C-alpha cells in the first residue's frame, strides 16, 4: 500500500450513452472521474437510475448493447484501456478486474462444482496446471473463510447457503489476483448477520491484499461500515465525492444532503424524517375529508386492545394427492403472542424466514393458523370472517410493482373495495372518494385515470395505501412497505404513514427487517427469530436496553450511518 | 439482451406480418362469401360435367381459362372445390380452438387459484392426456365413433366429432399456461390485496386474474389455430376426418393423392398449397403476437 | 433421488392404470365384440356360447381383472379384420416403425442442435436467418404434405427413390431389418426425412430459446466477468445448461414422433405399426386400436422413466437431494 504504486483504477471523463429506438440518446454516465488507490474501498452510491451500475459494467467490459463508451479513459493499475472499439475490450476481465454480483443464488452455474468454477478462470488466465489450480482454489476457500474447504470444493452451488455462495463468488473474483474488484450490491440479497460477515471479509481483503474495491450500493449503512471514500451519483453525474467521513457527516451538495438526511437513524427517534413536506392545500383538504369519513368507531389512541394474538402457530406443507409424496410440515410460526392497542404502531422485526410475514398473512386472512387465537375487536379470526371484519383489516404489501392490477385504471382499483362494502351508492361517487384518497396520499386527483405502469415505485405504494384506506379500516397491516424503495422515497412514505395513523385513527402492525425504520415508526416492538418472539418491549427500551442476546446481536450488526463515527473512535 | 430476446421474426421486416395479416383477411372474406364467389357449386352435380375432367391449371399447356387451378377427376373446378374446403377447414379449426380454450381457461384458472386437491386432480388428468399426441387421440376417437355410432352417423356428425377429437387434449395447453400464470398472479400483491379487501374468489378470478392471463391465452389460441387446422387436415387425409361428400382441404389432398402417379399433380398440390399458405400466415401472426405480448412464452 | 424416482414410478403406474382402463372400456363396450366375431346368420345360442367363451357374461370388475391378466401375459385379443392375434400383428410391424423413428430422431438431433445453437449465438448470420425463416415454413407444413412433395419430386419426377414399402429386407430371426440392403436403405430415405423435418423444427426452436435464456443468466454474465474465453463459455457452460430441457422434450416428443409416424407410414405405405393403426381406424378394428393405445402408453411411460433417470445423472441438484 505504498503511495508510489499507481492507482488501481483511474477513470477520467467517462461518458456512456445508450442510443434509444426513438433516435434520442440516453446519457447513462455523464463525464465522471473516479480514482481508487490500492487497498481502498470506494463506494459508488445513488438511487435507482443514477448510473452507478453502468460504471461498474463499463469497466468490466459488460456494457449491454446498445450502450457504449463515447469518451473518456479508464486506466487499470496504470495500464490504459483501448477504447477505440467503443467497448472495454482492452482489459481482461477476470484477470485484471474481479467481479461480485448481487445475487449469489444466480451467479454460480448450478451444473458445475465449486472447484470447477474456481479453477476455470485460473486455468484460462494464469497458464498453470490443474494441480496448482486446485491448490490455489483450496487456499482461496480458506481465505474467504468457508468451513471444511476441502469438502466444499466438491460441492455444487445448491448445497451451500447464501452466505457461503457469496463467499465462493468472492473467491472466484480473487482467483487470478486482480488489483481491482467491482462489487455490485454484494450484500443486498443477504440477511443482516451474513451481510456483516461478508462486508468484514471484503474489508479484510482490501487491507491484507491491497486490492482496490469499487463498491456499488444504495445502502448508506454499508458505506459507513466499510468504505474509505464515497462518490454520490445522481442522473449519471457525480454530485459529491470525498472521504467517507466527510461526505457522510457533512455533505456539501444539496442532493447529497437530502439523500443522507433521508436515511433513518438507528440511534435516535425523529418525529418526522427531514425530507421536504408535500402538504399542499389540496392534500390537507382531502385529508380533512378522510378524517370526517373515518370518525365513527375510530377513537383516539388508548390502551384498549384492538388485536390480541395468543399462542399463534402456523404450519406449512400439508400432504398432497400424490401417494408417496410425504407430508413434511414446516413450522413457520411457533406459539406467538402479542397485542396491538388502539392507535398504536406495533413493529415486528427479524431476518428473512423468521416468520414475521407469515404472522401478518395469518392476521390478514391469507393463511389460516394451525392453532392459537386471533382476537380482533371482539371477533375471533379463523378461516371464515365476517364482512365487517374483513373491511376493518386492510394491508399494504412490500412490492409496489406487483401491488396494483396492471389492467385496471387506478380509480377503479381504489373504487372497487369502496363499492364492494357499499360505502358509496354508485360508481361515480366511489370514484370521487377514490380521487379524495389519492389527494390525501399526496398524488394529483386525476392520477386515477391512468394505469399502474405510469407511476414510480413510491407513487404506486401511495396508491396501494389509498386503496387500503378505501374500506375505512381500523387496522392497517404494513408488510415491509418501503424496503423496495429508494431512501428518499422511503422517508416520505414513512412520514405519510405516520400522518395517516393520526388522521384516520388507525392501529398498525408494521413489519420490517430494517431496525432503523422500525425505530422511527413503532411504539412497541417484537423481535422474531425462527418463528418465535424472543423479545417484546417499548421501542426506546428495546433500543437502549436490549435484554435478549439475539436483539443485541441484531443491533450490533445493523449497518447504519453512525458506524463511520464508531469506526473512527475504534481506530483512534 | 433485449435484442437477443426478440425471436424469429426479428430480422424479417414486419412486412411479412403485414402480408400474413392481409392473406388472412382475404381468406376470411373468401370463406365467408364462398357460395357467392365460387364459380360453381361443387355439391351441385348439374354445375359440372365429366367433359371437363382432369384439365390442368390455366397457366399450363392444355389449360382452360374457365378453370384457373384446373379440374379434378370428376370435372369439378378446383377453385370452387378449394374455396368450400377452406371454409370447412377454417370453421373446424376455429371451433376446436374456441372449445379447447374455453375448457382450458376455466380449468386452469380454478386449478391455479385454489391449488391443492383440485389442482392435483385437474393436472394429473392433463398429464395423462398429453401423454398421448393429439393425432393419436383424435384417431382413436374417430375409430370409436365409427364403431359406436355407425358410419352414417359419423359422416353426418363429422365436424362435431372432429372438433371434440381435436380439443380433447388441446385444452391441456391452455389449462397449463393459465394455471401457471394464475399461480404467478395469485402470489402477486394485487391479488393478495383483493383477498384482504374481502372480494369473493369468483370475482377475483374473473375481474383481476383473467384479464392478466388473457394475452397468453390469445397467443396460444393463435398458435393453436394453426395446429388445429393441421390436425384436422391430417385426420381428413388419413380418412378419419371429413368425408369426400363434404371435403375439407385435407380430404381434397387425400383424393388428389390417388392421382399423383398419373401426372395429375395439381389435384393434390393446389389444396395443399392453400393449406400451407393458410397455416403459415396464422403462424407468422401467432409468432408476432407472442413476441409482442409474451416473449417468455415458450415456442411449442 | 430415490424418493423422486419412486414418486415418478407411482405416477407412471397411475398412467398405465388409466390407459389400461380406457383400453378395457374400448375393448369391452365399443361396438359388440360378439357381433363382429361370429359368422353371419349365427343363432342366439351360438352367440351366447361365444359370449360365455369370451367371458363377457361375467361381472365387469372380474372382466377387468381378467383383461389386465391377459395384457400382462401378452394376450391382446384377436384382430377383427385379420383374425390373427393382435400381439403377433404388432410384433411383426414393430421393427419397421422403430427403424424409421430411430433414424428420424438421430437425423433431427444431429441437425437441430447445431442449428439451434448457431441461431442463438449469431442471430444475424445469414444461415441462422435462413433457418429461422425455414422453421416457420417447417412448422406450417403438415407431415403428409412434406411426404407428398418428396414423393412427387424424388419418386414421380426424378425416379431416384422408391415411394413406398421397405425394399428388400434381411431376416434376423425376430427382427426384419432394412438397414442391410441397398434398396432397404433407399426406401428409408424419404420417410425418415419426412419424419425428421417435423422434429427438427421443434428441436431447433427449443435449443435456440433455451440457449438465449441461459446466455442472459447471471452465471453466464459472471463467467464473462471472469474473462473466460467465449468459445469455452458457449460450448462448455451454456450448452450444457441449455440441453437439459432438450432431453425432456426429446423424451416427450417420442410420443409425437410415434403419432407422426402414423402419418408418414400412411403416406409411404410403410408397413409399420402406424399403417396398421390407420387401417384399423377405418375398419374399425377395436382390438388393434386398444392394443395400440396400450403400447403407446407403455412406451411413453417407459421413455419418461428413462428421461427421469438420465436427468438425475445430468443435474447435480437432483442427484444429491
């Protein structure tokens, strides 16, 4: 890591364009500069469409047609790349640049063993014998920390866990001793605990091997965790670039400031996230109308228990018609008990597969419990539900892109439940209600005339919320409502949900894997692990004095902006 | 990638699709107005005479301008015979597609939506059925019909038997596709939202899922129309389809086949050419629709 | 893996039971077996005697069990038309059909796979554009028209090749083969091309679409990112993944091939099982039809078992689960 070495990556004035079918040109990357020194982790961040992935693809020679580099230069370890062809065919990807992709489940070929995939690159690029390659492969497996490396070499990808696969992917990227690694969202598909391990591995590799890493990510927490320098991109251009600490704690550019302000903090609870308010006269009037409609039955916050869940158990995998196919039962939820009070936002948090979504689906009636009681406003919820119960319990889902029927106009989609529950006497009246609801969630009233594809992810999620409010529910179940959204959109949506809770007197069951989001939103929280609640407490208590080891572990591993300061303290 | 995904017709100009559309439109008009357009009525014995038998097409030596495509062994004008044959072929093809699609869409929706036992039963039946190729099943049904109903009845009811015989395992394709799409849609959040809202199953299936699976159904229907016409032609060619008294294109080719070695090639080749052009046009349009609306749908 | 195979075995048995039941129903209830077997003008007593002799007076379940027993011992009844045991008829004609189907399959795989790969890798090359347009014509051309045109050109006009029959055969005891004589081989050319053309189109299209799918997958992108040579990625990595569904479909297509063998055999008067079947439909010769149904059902189940077993060898995900 001496300063005399040339930078492993030196991008000057890089411009990437996509000619469009219409004859226009989409400039995906606008004249950016980027330098990475050996042993340095450089994070490239931005929201979707910012052009960060295109930069990564350009320097690996993976630009997809018709995209091409129109100007600029890329030097890798002091060697310039020949750009005359319009493509980056001058470098040998794999030997000079290693790559790590987002999804370890699909990055490995399912038909070949780990050893095959580790060795093929070395055999191609390094001109070494199969025995040497195998020996190196074994070293690499040890270096990335896979248990039983000897045995795992002979395994197929499907026999490894997600974390192990990503380690294999990293080992493959390292196989030919590249000086630069491009990691495109390397931990986005992974759980918090695995993410922490993989990030540590990348950090160690940079420190010990002097590899430069270009880390493409949307997650500020990940940046704070391991990056030395940060470049923030917006619409293909660099907005701000500098040492991670400076950019994250004192951003200068306005966009950088909004972006970082929108990241929910994990160490404090804010009344509202500091993003521009969208309250206009129209919105406020619409919200007044919604408040008047919802008056009956929805009192202010109180200690009255609205939803009471006792010893809930859910099992999946009943027998099938085919004889011989054995009944295998998977217990997704094991004896879970909690309650939600009127006007409260109750949080369920845990890693993927912990059963939190199953709990939500069971309460919503999408899944039937195998045992246990759900008591909702005096009704016991089982397989069959009264109309009034269904009406009072509505849900907002995770994926905004599948939450709306692509063949239905928005106002019809929102009007449908209103008509179904006879809250409007005719279609025109229901569509008027739909318009009011759209305005209340911050969309223009005429948005209803269009179809779902005309809207962005955040807008669609607002529409989904408007639809859920249509039947005038007393309880809203939110299953990861913001995890598919960019951070600034997430902040606005979280603020909106809080407003609506106050406005319509809703109780909420809020499910998320993101501790920071949970902290901002919830009054009380239950932490789930393997189908059980391990800890249930007030938000402040849980974050300041966690009792259970697992909660502490989650809190310790959760990436967050504050990490950068911790890291500094540690190194000081 | 977007480029690579485009299929077959990517390099052919859309002109080919336009031509195919045009051919289909012309054929449709011909089929509907066949009795008015055809120079003579092939079923009316008085309208043709043995004097005119075995005349080659008008563009060949010995041709007769009255008979553009020549005449058959009974002196019937081939243009007229083919027009009426085309009519029968198209009618049976469309009938089979409609019947199979209606049955398949219904079963596929129900199986995909409810899953479980309903799904298993429907799909196992489908599995057993597709173990047997359409032609084989259709031939069996034709044979059974002959044995059970007697030859006269079979001749009268030939179109109905054919439609049934062709759709009896063609519905499986619709059912499988619709079931698969339905299962995808059911797991989508908008369907789950509709369930949480409390809408009844029937309404969710018809109003929310059906419109979203219809585009694949339309594509399969177009591609299957070609298949159904071919199957009908093959059955008729094998003598298990339309009788010579009400010939479809397949029957005409069967008749012409007997004269192949006597040099009267046009009696078989002319209807065969019309059949191939018809099916080709349907396929070109079907392929185009598939690429346009549902590129993931597998070519079958 | 053993569990998977046993599930498949159970499914296969289910299919066979269903097929046997249908064959039995046809055999027993379609038409009147007695009426078609007795001589004309037989008395009622004679008919009753025959009915009893055939076991048709017993209860239906007993008859079904009897039928299954007969099937298992290879007794498939007597043809109405030929008055011979159906088993003998089928066995006599089996070699002709098998030789035709095997040659056609080999032809279509040998040509279809390379063409499919080519048109996926180089979609703009002249040859792939030509073949792609040709496949469209290919799937639009009914098998019998292909056969007809081939006969017209090569048998009627050019007189190069025979238009019907199997030519001279060599008797190998149980098997009469056309592979060993010149006229046998010449006779095989037109029918096998006719049958292969239909199959070829399907295989080509399938290989192409699978190859395109695989090429856009993450692990192939990752392989490019590791700088592996193109030829290696295409031939070793991608093709192997793309050929997996081809194995299944080729297996499934055998059924289609048998069906289209019926058509091809009829066009070329090829003395195989298909021709026997077409003639039986027209007669109608119910024992032959139900026996043929059983045969195809069995063949299909058998081939699917082989495909499943083959799969467990190709796909590591099945081997170790």
